[in-house]
């Protein structure tokens, strides 16, 4: 079977039962929190910063603060002192990250979500980090781990302690992993394969499906609906937000048009050294909207997609059929 990108499929409309698209609900639950959208800006330096994180938290949108060139401890302290609705951070798997988790335990910091975010999540280092977080912080924290691109990886990360798994390798527009290494999986097929993985595949009495965050390959709002149809619970997007007028991405004018410098986490622009580069810099034209405006637009488009799916909330996508194009 051919592996499919989002652009390889089209969704088939069903009988519409709602009186108005505005009736449709896009709310979703992750951990102990309810969010307005199943969409999260990518945890990348050119996509999100602490100001956006605060705004997203207070307005009931999900965020994950990136881990590059910032003091995560200070970020957590600020969010705690200012009583944000929730605190959501990224960590890696280096000794400093393990030490930070230990410190959070001793400090008594409130952290609601930790995303352990590395390029190859199906690995020993991930296993050790997830075990460490659980041993220090217990079940109070909701752990997202990634990235992987197959069901075996999803099941492994869940068995190691992850509550949700981030799926997507080599499919983001500023990512060059697929070209540099040959390893990747087109997103629609990857999410389709991973979206029905259970926490204990050998013990069907648990019947606990692992939540999936689809990360990469989103080029337009319609791709969000396609990711949800494939089985995603949450969709991560980078370029959709990096192009916003208030994004942290550096703005520059090219041929009279404002562009934003959107770069991958494994790019030279992010790492500041030319070792193990698997990302690049893209100059994306501005969309002319703030991130808040973009979230409203996504909400409107997703409500419309729900109406085409024949339902009134996100559950409608579970029955949506698709064709190859």
C-alpha cells in the first residue's frame, strides 16, 4: 500500500444534521484540561514564546513551551507565581534535563504537562527519561513523548510512562530528516497506523487507547481535519503560526512582501553549530493575522469540517470516509 500524505486524500461529505456550523463544537480534553481546539502551535523557537504561552493558557488553548535558549526553570516559576491555568513545558533527555526534573520535585513546582521532545523517540534515552519523570513526579504530570512514526514506537513510549505520544518524523516543511537519513513516514498513513494503538497490545482487557498528537505536514487548515480523521487527538502545526504577524519568527521583506524566518529545531539557525543538521530555514509569507486571529480562523474552518462530516463535534471524524486523489 502506498504511504499517504494529507494531500493524497480527500474527505467525503456525509448528511449534515446541524442547523448552523456555529453549533459545532471543537473542544477537546487532554489530561485534566479542556481546550477550545485540538490544535497546538509547534514547540519551536520561531513559532511560540512565553508571551504566547501565557495568552494561550489563559484563553483555554493548548501550548507546549519550547526548550531552546531559555531557562525552563524560570519559565515554570513565572507561570506558577502568576497562577497560569496550566503549565506546559518541553524537555530533552540530557543529564541537565534529568536534573531539572529532580529539582522540580524538590521545589514543589506545579507542572501540568511535560513534553519529552527528541527527534528519535523510540530509543533507550527516551525510556530512561520517562522512567525518571514518573519516579520523581508521579502521575500528577501528563507526559507527552515523541517523536515516533509507527505503532511499535507508540506502544513502547506508552509502556515507558507516556500518557500521549507525538507522531511524525521527517514531515515538517523545515525538516530535512527524510533527505538526510532516508527515514520518514508520510503523515496521513503514519497517523492512521498509530491512531489505534493500545497501551498494552498483549492485554486487551485494558482497552486503553493511546492519545496521538500528529506533528508535521500541516500546510492548510483542511489538513487538520484530515489528521483528525486519520486518528489524531491533537494536531501540532508550525508554519501556520510562524507566518502570523505577532509570531516570534524574525520578519523580513522579500520582493516587497513580508516574510517570516521559520526554521527547524535541528537547523543551523536553531542549533548555532553545523553538527547533525536535519533542518532548514524557510521564509514563509505573512498571513497578516495574529496568532489569536489564526486560531479563530482554524476554529471556524474546523466547525465547517465537522458539519461536512455529518456531526456536531469532533467525534464525527471517526466515521468519515476518504478517497485517494
